[in-house]
């Protein structure tokens, strides 16, 4: 049963300094809701209600956000502001939250391995809050959970990117076994455009089987001298089937200033029923 979601959230968010000097980048608001709450709500829609966070120093605000603030609720009880807390109350009521710390920043693979204590021997999803994903029908994770229930293997979400941007992503190579679904034969982390086998880039949604933890333990540092989850999943693909899914929907890279502003404008327009075409 797939019901656990892991949020790596220990990074420094240096691209958003000075805003992130004292505030986690995951708590930056998209309109009136922190970025990480969108990811948790997507997980809930997919049936994932056991939520784990791999955090670090200076991330206390995340823990406080997914908790009840008795003083605040007392102050606004009975007023017109009380309804503004309804969404986060619903999230808190539906989920259990657990936390562990990544003491050293050694890459996404290392962050996921740090979360093993929260996951145990079960399949799980990994959600990177930097990627805000929207779809009018089913969220990206819900789409992927449906595929996992059918294939029972690790799955990564992918999208096409301009060929000159491959050096910013993990890139997959594989055979398309049905429309938008690829059986992975190779993955390369941040290849130069001339070395990239395709322009199919991995984005921040994964479903992983628990054998990935033992594989990560054996992976040597890769691109940027970090433990790359791409390298671990590539090794997993040599032993068993791994799928890459070209998801339906739209993704905003909120780890960049341009993507963050674009996402904010999009969500604002949606909330106010302004055309976003």
C-alpha cells in the first residue's frame, strides 16, 4: 500500500537570498499559501497521508506550519479571518507528520537516504516542493500512483525541456511502451546538450521502491560531487524495471525566480478566474 510521501527540504534556497536568510524557501508563499503546502495537498489527493520531512537547521517554520497555533486560532475565532485557516486545518486533520534532519548537504540521494528512518521497508513518493505541478483533472502524483498500482516499480515524472537546458536536469533514455510511458534504460545527471540522449527531463516527483535505499548506500558521488538520486535509480533500472512518465499537467520551477513569479501569477489568475491561456 502506497501511503507515504517524503519531502526533502533541507536546502538553503540561496537563489532567493536575502528572503531565505531566516525563512525556509519551502515556506515562500504562492499567493497566500506556502509552496510546500501545495505539495502536501497533492500528496493527499494521491492518497499519501503519512508525510515525512527531511529538514535542516533553520527549518522550524515548516514544522510549525503543519501544527495547530492555539494563540492565533483564539485571536481570530468567530471573525471573518477564521475561514482562511480552513485549508491548513484540513491538511493537519488528514495527515500524520514526521521529521528528521539532514546534517550535511550531500545531494538529493543522500537526503532521501536520510529519510529511510521515516519510510521503512515500504514504497514511497518523493515530492520536491520547488516543482509546483497543476492539472485540472488529476494531480501528477495521483496519476503516478495509478501507474504504480499497475506496474509495482519505481517511476519518475518527466517532461520535455529545450535541448540547451539538459545540463540542469537528470535526463532519461528509454523505450516508449505506451503513450507517454517509457521503460528506462539509462539516466544521466546534468549532461551537456551534446551528451544528452534525449530531452526528457526528470522533475520533482518520484515513486520509489524501498530497495533504493541499499542502492543509494553504494552510489559514489556524481555530478557536483553529490550523491545523486538519478545515479541510484539508473542502477536500479539495470536490475529491475523502472518507468518514466510524461505527466499530464503543468509544472513551474519555483526554485528559480522566474518560475516562482510565473507560478504566483498563474495561481492568482486561477483563484480570481482570470484567463490563464
